[in-house]
C-alpha cells in the first residue's frame, strides 16, 4: 500500500486534471495511469521488463520519451496561463495521455521487475496470470487512492480556479512540477 501513496507524476497528473476538469477528468487520468500499470504487469509476465532492465539502449529510449512527454505536459500547463483545460470532459484524450504517462515511465517497469517476481511462484503455474493478478491488485489500490485525491482536488477546484492569480500560480507550479519530473526521469540511472 505504501507504494500507492508515494507521490509521483501520476498523482500530479490526477490532481491537475481534477482541478481543471473535474472529477471525471481526474478519473479518466486515474484509469489511464492504471491501465499503464496493468500493461507493465503483463510486460513483466512476458519478460519484457527484464529486457528493459538489461538493455541500456531500451531503458534510455523509454526513459527519454517518457521524460519528453512529461516536459511537454509541463510546458502546456505553463502556457495555459491559468485557463481551465479546454478539452471537453467526455473526451478520451485525458485517458490516453494518462496511459502514455503510465507506460512511458521506466521506473514502473523496473519496479515490476524488482518487486513483483518475489510474489510469483513459477511452480504455481500460469506465471503471466500471477503477474496480471498482482498488477490488477496494485492498480485497484491505486485507483481507490487516486479517486480520493481526485475528489478532494475537485472539491477545492472552485476556490482554486475562481481566483485568477491562484489559477495562474497553480498552472505555473503544475507545469514546473511536470518539467522537473521529466528532467529527473531523464537523469534516472539504470540499476
């Protein structure tokens, strides 16, 4: 459960989307991020996480694409100048961009490589199913926590977005946070 509570780009995305677009946008981000979590679990089950961990080139490519995407999200937030997210709430773009944030984080893949295998019993049959079950449990816990964050952010959003100065600062802080997370990811070392 502690893993779910640790702050990172996913939680920043959920909070930003909930404040600017409401609970539904926050939920779309949550579901997208955790689709990425399940995809990482499946990849780990097929051994792809091991390839990412073993290949410096693959790790670097995923890392840099993920870092670039986070920086792009940060620049877009920064440039919005405090205006609400222009995308309609029902549009799936929030979900798809969150899937990208989740999938393009090589640290998540390495987590699945380092952490999940200790709970998988190769003698217990269906290794892929075991990885998938563990990934679904982790995603379920994460969805529950992110929904709490999304509801709380949405509850405060009227106050945050009503004040133009506060909205301007929020987008600057959010944009800076995403750029900072992208830069940090770009300099992440492969272990």
